[in-house]
C-alpha cells in the first residue's frame, strides 16, 4: 500500500513542484525548512538575483524579479482575515534593516498586474516599510492551487485563528467540491482534524465571539458545538469560561446536558392551543347559560379570529334570543 503524501509537512513545494532550470543546481532539494523551500531561491541569494521588472525581459519561469507593490493585489481567497498590527510593524522594521530576505509568490492576472499567492504579510510589511517594489517569483497557478498554497503558508508560518481556519476549509469545499477526505489528502492533514475545525461552524455567534476573544479554547468550543439547543449551548459556554473547565470536563458536561431532553417546540404549541380552547369552551358555556341555548365558539384560521354559533330550533326561540341581546326581529 502506498503511503499518503504529507503535503503539509513538505511545504508549498509539495503542491507545486519547483521549476527546473537547465543546468541549474536548483534541481537539488533545498535544505531550508521554510514552507516555500523549493519554490523560491534561498533567502540569502534572493535579493542579489532579483531583476527590476521594468528593465528586464520576460522573466524565466521561477526567476526572482522586483515587482512594484502597486501592481500586486491581495489574494481574494486569503484564509486570514486579520493581521496583527504589532507583528506587521516588527516585520516592517526588519525589512528596513535587512530587506526582504525571501521573495513572495505571485501569479499574473493581466499584462503587468499580479495577484498574491503566498507572502501577504511580507507584502503588507514592505508597504509599511516604504518600499516601492518587492522580490517576487511568478508561477502559472490556477485558482485551486492558489487557495491551497495560501492555506498551507498560513498553517505553517503563523497559526490561523480557529474560525478563520474552519471558514477556509468550508469555503474550499463549497468552491471546489469534494469531501473532507479529499481536502485532507491535498493538504496532508488528518480528516479528523479538518472535521473538528468544521464543527466550529455550528457555534452560535456569541460563542464565536468568545472563541475569538480567547474566552474559549478551540477544544472547549469544539465540544460545545455538539450541543444542539442554542440556549443550552450558550449557558454551557458561559459556565465553561467562568470556571475555566478543561476540555474533558466540558465534554462530560455536554454529555450530561444532552442526555436531558429539551422542550419540544411542537409540544409547546399544542399545549398553548389546548389552553386557548379550554378558555373558549368556558366562554361558550357562559353564553349558553345567559341565552338559554347551546352556544359554540370556534377558532378561525388566522390569529385572534373565530366564529360564535348560536343555534335556534323555532322562530319563537329566535325571537326570544333576539330580545335577550336587545335586537328587534321581523315579527315585531
């Protein structure tokens, strides 16, 4: 049996193999442990090999070139929705001192405009540092590969928020189809790990805020996602946060809570309808006693509507009922 390819462990080069240059030593595996090893030149060589884009012929596949920052647009499939300002400022300070040590990865959109594939933090920090251009490598990459590369880079370089990661997985499945097993195989992750993140999407908004603020851990939130009733889920989340329960304690709490049946909404509606009908029956008996005949009250189809039925057997009885309610009849 063939062993599954661990794409995430091997980095971005597992998703898109490095371009081979005739007679180049780049064919040998890179020794760097960086997520983009094999895709780009080594960090210490990148700046010296970069060529200004405006003064160079069409770059060879895999060559490092200097691309003006204003020609690069962010990746619309970027899984990360928030970037830490302090972290970006620190990276910008480093870039001012040492330059961009590793090229970003881009794909051409049209003419001389590009879309980021990997390296958005470096691209943002380079703008903060006041650079006009940034070392980049262009690759012919389709949308699916661009999404996968953005996912892998974020998972390896700097942890994504749990909800960002869950949303990225779900967006990938919605966009490209397939199963969690397919996605796990392409990213080199376990199916169970991806499934655990996808469970977070079952959390109600307040729990998502608690997770984002750090009041709940990923493990605690994952356990709480198994609670079907939204009110019970929120109550258990507040209890978990206030008592700082361990994941195992939360799991045990959820099992106990789910063993207690919640109120059936349909049963509640039926009970309310029965109570209303009892009240109408009491009113009908009161009308019957006052008028000396059996009165029936029926509920209508719309809310607060209905019919009062006052039967009579003879003209004389009709006349009597009319007189009791103060109405004149045609016999008078």
